C-alpha cells in the first residue's frame, strides 16, 4: 500500500462526503482510508458508515481531540506514507500521487505539506518559517535542518515508519499546535520539513470550530501556544514570550477601546476586542 489517509471528523457531515469522494478519485497510487469520528452530534459517522463502505470508521464515544484521534488509526495503517487530511479539504485527483513521488524523490524530508488553495482558487498560507515565540528561544533550539519550521496539519504527508517511531502526535495538544510540535520533533530527529507545490488541495478552513464562539477558539489557540512554549523552551524563554504576548494584547485592547470611545469606524472592532481580551485572560491564568 502506498498511502494510508486519516481524516478526523467532528460534526463534519456537511463536508466529509466531498473530501472522501476526492480521495476515492485519487489516481496513480494505492491507498486505504480511515475516518476517526470524535463523537459528532450530527450524522457524520452514520454517513461514512453507510455511504463509504471502503473506509474504515473508528467512532469515538467522546471528543478525544485532533492528535489523539489521528493516533488511534496509526497502528492500523499499512501504507508507506500517511496523509493527514482535514474533512473540509479536497485533494485534486493527482495530489496524492504527486505527494508520494515527491517523498520518494526526497529521502531527507520526513514530512511535507500539500499546497492549499481556498475554494475561490486563491492561495492559502500553510507554511511557517518560525515557531511561535521562537525569537525568545532560537539559541535553545540549536541547528535544525532546513528552513521550513512547520506546515499546516490540514493536509500533510509523513513517512509511516517515522511517525510511528515518534509515537504520533503529542496528545497533550487537544486542538491547535500539534502540527507545529510534530514538525519540530521531526526536525530534531534529523529530517527536513517540505512543501509540495504540485500536490494541490482545496481547503475551506476553520470548519470544526465554526460552531464555537470566537472567544473559545482564541482561548484554545493561546493555550496550545503556551503548551508549545513549555514543552520546547526554557522557563526564561517561556516567561519572555508570555510577557511579550501579554503586553501586545493589552496595548491593542487599549487602542481599540480608545478608538471605540472616539466613535472611529473600525471593521471587526468587537471581534478584535474579544480576541485580545480573551488572549489576555488566558495569559494571566496560565502562568
């Protein structure tokens, strides 16, 4: 088997059909597919079970989080490579074939991201060249191979033997940050992180969190970033990164509050206020 595709779903009935149809239309390689459903309250698990009998469904009785759900399927995978794919991502017909060819030709790359586009065809930024708070701890990370720090976990391919050696995702990351953590661990193991321009994926983005208030989403993102700091940086670097974030959020909250008092029309002002106030509270709580 060339590839094992793992898709983690959570209330994804509205998008997973198109994602699986796109996987089934993939050409040029042999593959198997797994869907791990994190206790969806919609018809997602039933849809997969009834309409896609060729897919192996793992239905959880609770939401285990993104990394843990992916890890559930890892022992069952027989592919040389594993593709982690979000349910709101649709691979183009030859994307997986291109990804396999790229990995076969670049043995020094342990994990690579596929090139993502928004549904309107515009490019989606999915590659990072620095880790969160890295400027406060860059000397601590040492010399890491390659220039790419991380790729977005919505569509990425990894060597099966490598991901299993690393025991998959760190399950302490419930949602957000697990892709950056995995990429850093792969680089520490001596492999490069790559990006595959010929393997194209259409990605909606943010699907799993659309039903949650924006404050909850920002809280999860900040908690994941703080966990990343704690895991990979010294206490001194953690403190510096946390303080810098706190000062930035307080300053931006003050500026937005002043603009509101002056009656300045600012697009998305209330959403920005929610963002920075939520992040500030999270940073104060997580010392």
